[in-house]
């Protein structure tokens, strides 16, 4: 590969990194939502994988069955985190065109 090509490639990589950084900021603002137990528990997560909000329907709060509620919260949180990861990965993939560039993430 000649020097010209090398420079051109480096410029493309830098441009891509700048796009990714900007996108990452945008994605951190984006919120995904998941629920479990038919809306009994709803969780909102942002692109930084932070849980922003957990809503629990008072009707599912059963003092005699706290375990079921814990399971629903767990399921909703995991689902929301998974959705957030998928959203970030698919948006990033649009920029990299599915190219796996080490050290970019």
C-alpha cells in the first residue's frame, strides 16, 4: 500500500472515529424501554446502559410473593439493557458498515 493510500485510509478512520464519538453522545441521550409481566414492570435505560426509571404497577405488589416481583424487575432490566446494547451496536454498525475496527469502541 502506497503512502497516499495509507494517508487516505487514516483520514477515513479519523472521520469515522469523529462520527462514532458524535453518535455515541447522541445514543447516550436515547432511551429504550422494556417491560415484563405484561407491563407489570417497565424499565427505561439509556444508551450508556444506565437504568433511568423503573415503574411497578401497584397491582403486582404482593407482600406474600416478593420473589415474583423481583423476577419481573430483573427480567425487565435485562431486557432493557439488551435492547440498549442492540440499539448502540446497530447504530454504530451503520457507520462502520459492519467493519470490526479494533480499539474503536
